[in-house]
C-alpha cells in the first residue's frame, strides 16, 4: 500500500444536536427531535460473531465488514456503502474493528484487516470520492481503535514493541498480546508509542479539554478490572479517571464518550463473556448540571467525587445472561446533555453472553437505535440481521480541542522520574508519623519471555525489585526508573516490609516527570512544587536501575541485600537459572520440616464432595522437590515445588472452580504483598534492614531459629523472604525462567 500523503483540514464549527422527543430527522425545517438537524449517520457494520475473547481482546476477524451512511437517520432512510466498495479488490474481505470521523467530517480513519493472515492496520477514507489509503505502520503488528487528534494526527492502540529488546506483555488470562496507546501523523510519519501497562489499554476517545479518556485493564493479584484513565495527547501525565477507588458501577467500564465536560456515557460490564456489551451508565466526575446540561457549580472533576446514574437499570452489569427484551448495549453516542440524555446506541436482544449463545448455536445481533433514557425506550433505526450495526454517529463537523502536551526533561537521559511531595498524604491509608522508611519500586512482566502461564498459585504477575527510594524528613521522595515499563509501588518500613501497596501498575515515557502529591492523595487538591523546597530535590532522586537495559535487570546471585532484583524460588528438574529461596530452606529448615507428619509438619486434606476426585492430603514440607501429580488441581495446573506450595497454599480459584473443600490444619504461611502479616515472617522475626542492618527485631516474639538453637538468618536471607512475600509470592522470576536462556 502506498503511504498517505493528503492531510486533513480541521473544521471549526461545533455541531449541536438539540430538540426533545424521539422523532426522525431531515435536512432543514422544523426540528423534530434529537436527530432533527442530522442529515445522515455513519455506521460500522461487522459480520456477526459469537465471541471476541474478554472485553480487551481486539483480533476477532470475520470477513465482510463495511462502513455505511444512512440518510435520513431513520428506519426508512437510504443505506449507502461508503467503505470499501470503491477502494479495490484487496478490500473485498476486510474486517473493520472501529473508526473515527474527522473534525471537518470529510474523512474517516479506521482499523482494518484485509485477510485472515494479516494484521490490523490504519486506513484513511475520503468521503468525497470513497478512496482509501493506508497509513504506514509495522505490518507485523496490530493497530486498532484509531481516533483523530488535533494537528493532523491519529491516536491508536497497538501491540507494537515500545521497549527495545522486550517482547510485548501478554495479559493475565487469555494471554493475548497487550496493547498500549500510540500516535502517528496522518501521512504516516512520526509514529510514537506510549508507555506500557502490564495489561491492555483500549478504546480511547477525545474529550473537549484535549485529554484522551480510555480504559485500562488493571491486574495485580486480587485487582482484576477495567477502569477509565485520562492522558494527554502525547501519552504523558496519565491520571486516574473513574472506577479505581470504589466508585465503579461494575468490574469494567469501557467505550466512554463525553456528554459534557466532566460527564461521560460508558458501558458497564464484566471483563469476560459479554461481547464488549453491558449496561449504559452516565458518569459524572464531580460536576453539577441542570436538565439542559449547563454546569451550575464549579467543576470539581475527580474520581473520588464521581457518581454514576444507571440509564438502563434492567441490564446486567456482570456477565449474567440478559433477559429477552432487556439485552445488552455495545456502545452509545450522546446526542445532547440533558439530565436524561438521548443517545444513539447499539443494542442486542436476549442473552448476550457468549457461553449461552454458543450453547444455543446463536450470535448476538446488535442493531442501531435511538435511546430515550428519560423513558427508557428504544426506537429502531437500523438492524441488519447478518451484521453487528455499531458505532453510529452523526455525519457532522465538531470543534477540535487544543493540542495538549507535556514537557520532557532532557536531563533525565531517557529515564522516567517518579515521586511524591509527601507520601504520608493518602486517601486510602493512614500512616503513623515516621514509620515509612522508603518507597519500593517493582517492575512488572508477564509470560511473554517464555514463562509458564502461572508465576505461582497466588496469580500475581512477575515482579522485579528495582530498589527502594528513601523518604525524606518532609515526606518527599523521588526516583529515576526505566521508561516505558509498568511499575508497582510499596511504602516500606525499616525492616523492608510493605506498609501499603499501590494497587495498580503505572508507567511513564522517556524524559517524563511523574510527581504526585502523595500516596493516593486527594485528586481535587492542587499540587504545587516549589523548586528548592522539597528535601528530595536537595538530596537528589534515587537511581533505581533507570538506565539499565531490561536484559540486565536481574541478579542470579546477588552479593548483598540491596542487589536482590528477582526472587527466584527454586529450580525444578529440567529448569534453568538460579534459586534464592530454596537454598534458605535447605540450609535452615528441612532437617525438621521435611514432609513427615508430626508436630513440626501439620497436614490438611482437600476433598471433592462429589467424589469425582480422590481426596489428597498435604503435609508441611519445605524440601525442594517437584509437587506430586495428585496436587495438580490444587496448584491450578502449575508446576511448582513442595516448599512453594507449603508457603503459598493452593490456588484458591481452582479450589472454588472445582467445588473442593479443605479440612484439617490448613494455613497459608506467606501472604502476597504482606510480609508483615505472613506467619513464616513473624516466626522468623527479621532484623532491621534499612538504613543499615541492625539487631533490632520486627516483632516482640522470639525468633524461631534462635529459639531452636540454630544459626539465625543473614540480612540477605531475611530480605529474600520478605521480598518473596511482598512481590506476590511467586515461584518464577526472570532469574529462574525455565523458558529462556539468560546466562
């Protein structure tokens, strides 16, 4: 395909869709309803399919998609195919994932896949003549969900690799290659990729203030949901938008579109089996508006002050099959900003849940409707029974917002600067004065490097310790870290144990400075930084492997506690790498804790009440041999060692999924992200780690090894076990990756 050379002129006229009621439209004359001044609609038609994976997957392909124009926008209107019947025979089997209309309403950018053996690329359709040109991108990678940005640019999401020498992350469940934001000029030049999240970032849309709202999949142990985020057009200054602090209506919120400043309509649904469909909600980020959408109080947009209104109260917001006449909604486009807005929607009737549909041999049938949310009534506009009719919007101009960007600091030399003005300022946790020694920064990774699909029974993703940045006397801290990588933060005490976990991953671009007010500070407060005032600026930022290439961010045999990067538990037969945890047990523990039933080794039994699985009994065992085959179900199918299973416990999701019961002396000895609360850590009673090792103990109780007349653990051994707990209780790290030779 030739490169696109034509640019788009940005329109300046703001369209308005006034009126009341739910009548049809026309060109001119008296306004007859919310579509009264709309001459035509643009609609995407995709061939029906039964499943697309979870709501973040993007590679579902069925040939035969098209973009159509409906004039006038009524059920009796004329339907005209505008893409891609005039573009050439190579477009005959295209599937179109999504599209966006330019500000001047003269062109459309869309993500298309020309055949099953290709990837999704970006294309530009000229409405004047129906011509299509492709925007140059990497043909080995997918580029989807494009939207126009001011300044003749397009934002998209892509599975292209942003970090040199690193495979793109794979998500936690389907293990699909994850996507992050990117942008490119419409002539194919200056393609940039944004920083990575550990899981997907999807469905971007442009807000009137110039920022982009999108959905981020946050997966970190028990956190497993999709939340709205905001970012500048240059993919910097990532900020939480909606859903992270208990304000969410459902597990995931996606396809948000602005109704008015601070107000969005979105889909509320479960993460899986819902075909990207769910209930419609009206999200208000702290705004107060009258029935005509006029702000009657100052904007105070924040996640903490967010509220939502259910526009479709009967529609499930989980993955329950929806009832006949209730169905589910795929997307919504606001036509006005009334308190109960009128919307263009895509809706499918019946049980819109992939498992139920598959069992019946059916596919969901999404059609386009005008939705009167005040009366909860749908008025049909277009429903092709062979197609998903989705993403309807008026063919009208709109105002381009200002170009919104951020400064980059060349002195950071390609690193990212992170920090807080006062880490004690938090909306999620109350710290005791002086108890925080520093902030631990951990890099996340997934199974993309050849790991098994499970890092451990706890279902945490991979962690690598980048180090601890000391908190200064005024509560401030800062650190230089690698750019474009997902990181996870913990405040830690002088023993190196976590006091509080930031419950999500975040990332920054090269040269970006991400300084916040505190550890989840108030989102409505103003953050002021006065140069030279903060102690962390005087002492300088901690250097936490910020300029170390990814392949070198590991330490198979650390020479000190401060050098521990990955906590590799053990090496199973046929595995690779080095172990840190098992040698501690071999040197200090297995003389007593060897799997032989008795006072030192309690037992518990796992049974299947249905009798389908024979009961299995597990006895406390800190030896390093492989877990017996009869424990496979309890381990969630993963390959782990005996000592690991003893400390981490069974995979509780597998226990629940299979209806198993546990009886006897059952305990979990090592808690994910909670070394301080872990039984084994309390029993061993670690000594002070920071700012230098000392004889001070963490707990007032006796230290187990000393009590038994044995040699105590070294500072490095204590910190190894603490990190093993606080970094998710994983068996695998980069240092013992069985699928990759790194030595």
